[in-house]
C-alpha cells in the first residue's frame, strides 16, 4: 500500500484522511519521527499549508526517504467578521482552545443578523515531481448556541446548509460528504489517480 505522510499529529485528522483516501496508508508526524513544531508563519491558509508540507518533505528527504507529503490548513470564515477568524481559526481566542474560540466567536456575533459563513480547507501535496494545492469549501451559518457534539473545532456552532444541521449534530459520514476537507480531498483523489 502506498504511503503518504500527513503533516499533523492530530489523531482525529489522521483517521479522517485514512477513511477518505482508500488505498493509501496515512502516516502521522509521530510515525515518521518528526519532532518539534512547524512555525505556521503564513498569512493565508495556502501559505501555512505549503510551509507544513515542505518542512516535512525536506525532513524526509534528509533521511533519504522519498515519500509524498500532504498538509492541510483549514479555517472558518465569517462574512460579518470580514472573513475572521480565517487563518487564525485554531487560535482565535489566543491559544489552541476550541471552547474559548467558540465562546469568542459567539460573543463577536452578538446582535449581528448576518451569520453566514463558510469553512475552507487548503491541502498542499508535495513529492519529488509535484507541488499541488487543492481547495475545498462548505457553506453555512453560525448558530447562536452550541448544538450537538463540541469535540472538534467549530462543529457545534456551524450550521451546514447542505445537511440542515450543525456539524456537531452530524455523523462522521454525513460531515465527510459535504465538509470543506471532504471537498478538498475529492480534488486530491482525482489528482492521485493521474500519478
């Protein structure tokens, strides 16, 4: 089975990619012995995604391993907040704290009638001959309170227009069928078929 390294330690994300990319074994940073953190210094999701895939690809190359690397950067973009939290979604409230991020978001939207938003995912792919970018988006609205599971990011406050429920209320299969990451992965899969 072909291997692809996902530039992440997030077990939930690794599992998600393993489910969506059949025929590939997705390896995490821990599984390849990558230590330390990658500084996400980009001002866009695309820049941060590229920084991660290039850092990990170069790490593998130095070890004499030629394995393709994918990285994703995703975020929530709210129209009434001029696209915020966007690239800063994971640390909107200052640190990687999902609950604090949700509380800040709901507070920022208090009294605003326009609650439209979208989630975007940018996946960068890098191997010895290719460097590609795939972008997926899914559209919805921000609820006024949490609905469903709040285990992951903004899922419990993002009402998905296609699903007519929040991602927190949706099953993993339902979410994958319309999610921003699912859309970006569809494009990645089409590309992988050409290799």
